[in-house]
C-alpha cells in the first residue's frame, strides 16, 4: 500500500516558468513532510519541509503548500532553472519520529 | 569537511554471497539509516539506528543485517537470503531521531548481484 503517492512520473517546464510538483498521502498520522531532490547516481538532498501545523513554507525559489483536508502537498519552484532538472521525492513522517515514507518521485525537466 | 561516505560506489557480487556495504559519517549524528531504491520506486527503509548499539527494522529488513558499534559507522550486510539484492543502496544520518531533524544522504552504492 503506497501511503505517499506522486502520480506524475515526469514533468517538463520551460526555463523561467513555474514548476508545480504534487504529492498525495493516505496516512492521516503523517505530521511532517519533506521534499528531496535527487540527481542520477547520487544521494537525495534536502530541499524544504513543512509541519502539519502550517499550510505554507517558503525558502527562496521553493515553496511547499500543505492541504491537510485533502491530504495533498505541492512544491512550487519559481522561476524554474535548468539546474532544477532532477527527480523530486516527497516524504512524510508520523508521531514525531524520523522514519520517512517516500513517494515514487517525479522527474522534472526544465527546458531552455 | 563533514559528510557521509559510502564505499564502494559500485559493487558486484555473485549470487549466494554475503556482501557488506560501508557507511561512515563525521557529522556527529546520533541516528543513521539504510534505504534501498529500485527503478521507478521511492526509497524504502531497511534498518535504522537511533543511537549506538541499538537498531530497529524498517519496512523491508528481511535478508539484511546491520550493526552499530560506533557512532560514526553503520554497515549493512546483504545476505544470501535477500531475494532481489540488486539495487541502489543509500545511507543517511540525522542529528537525532526527531521528526524535524533533516536526514542527510550519502552518495549511494549500486550493488549488482550476478
């Protein structure tokens, strides 16, 4: 049972435009959410996180939105840059613990 | 400079052999983790350790074993009991095991069992 779902395996966006990556979850116990970025043959790098007590968190070009009632979060990247091309994973944890459940990832391609 | 190292980057083994993957961190982190990534799938937790001399099974621990004798080191052994060992293995660490402590990942080891 996939508790964290990223239903779009790939996304293509033009440089300078907004990239929106989506993530849905089914476990209502999840209370902390993270986005990681991953290049091929490398480990993921942390991008941004959000606690369930918030509905938005912003860090530079990256903003994460959380809709608890819909069990949905999204990552907005504005403006998108070619260096943003990577696989993006959302992840979630529950109950104050650090055991992460990952989605399957979305491959973002930012085109010139 | 501080970080997480995994060695080797690529590893080949014959079927039926046990193999140990190395993970070392000099970040002074208490918690360490092992994940596995397969094509088209997310990362799945194999084992994690919140403190030295303690570790717990993750979601897919069968066929794997770990030890945590030192704070800096968390080696993973892939045993012959693991039915599909070929995968990309990632080690991570965090300051503590609290949910808001970011997990930092190593570069990974790609294991191919022939």
